[in-house]
C-alpha cells in the first residue's frame, strides 16, 4: 500500500490517498514497478517539491537538529500561505511557477530576513528535485533576482588586530580562530562541521539563518588549520565533529554566537 505524507497540521501528520499497489503475494520487482508507475502520475506541486527535498541528501547534510527543525517549520509556513483567492502556495503546480509568481509570494512577507530565507529554501528544494527527480523544469527561483539591503558592519577587523589576538592564543585555539575567520562563520556553524564535510575540493559547511550551504576551496591557511584540528582530535572518540574545545570536549554551539 502507498500512503504518502503530505504535511503536518496542528502537530499531526496529514497523508494523501491510500493506494493498493497489488496483491500481497506480488514479487519485489512487481512491487517496485507498480510504485514507479504510480509516482509518474504524481501531481508535482510546491508541496510535493518540498517533500522530495526533506528526503534528499541535501537536507540530510544539515547536521544540527535545530536547523533541521527550523527548515521543516519554514516549509509548512511556505506551503500554507494563501493568496487573495484562498489558494495555498503549496498547491501550485511546479510547472506553473515563474519568477514573478515567486516574487509576488515573497513580497507578501514583511520581514526582509524571512523573505531571504524562504527564497533560499525554495531554490534549494528545487535543486534537490532536479538532482533526484527526472523531468523537473529549470529552477525558476534561481532566476529570480531580489535585492536585499546589506547591513554594513560597524567595524571590520584589521590585520593588525587579528594577528595580535592570534599570537596570544594557544595553538589549538589559533586553528579554530583561523577556521572561523576564513569561513566567515559563527560559533554555532563551526560546531556543526563534521569529518565527512572535509572534501577533496574543499570544506563543506552549513550556514545558519537561512543561507545556502557552501564549499570553501582549499587554501594553504585553511588546509593547515583543518589538518591541525584533525591531528589533535581526542584519541578515543566516536564523535563525527571536527572542532573540539581546548579540553577536547565537543564545542557547544551558542545561538547567535559570533566568532
């Protein structure tokens, strides 16, 4: 039996129509053929697109549980937003989405930061479907160019200030400082970097606050900092994380913390 999950309402799962794929004695090949035949008939809505994203490798790479929870809640908010005619954004067909239509939805959100997060999430979900589902149209969300106001920093760190602090630290904290500076990352983002995120081409990491994941290509300084942290991991640990504190305990993320 095929019984798809659609969404969560009031803390309870909402599922679609139950479909009997075949008799109980059907072979495994027959079962899979029936399943794929049914999937081809699926109505590809925005809600469907997000369901694919939530089951994708891209979503699985978000290692921090709180980030995963926020993404899921944001998906519910996006899909349940109604237009002036009472139609939910999640019920719109993916093939009907255009940059102007996506922009109209995004501009209904008063907060610029929330607008940017939702724009990024729609773009990522679409890319996940392009990777996993045949026949997906070109990413219309990626074509949409919205101008977001940049908030200038009150003060930039000078090279002199950076190296002054750097030279006062023990070697392990120097490596952490280098990693944070090169990646332009917050403490909470450093704390989620795993050993599996060390790739051949660079270091993968998940930014918080709705930004897209990134891969920073290797430089001599980045490679040196990462190699030092790997070399100085506790000898007996099954932790997947790269960064520990000076006492070799897992670094705990502080919400909103900065380097």
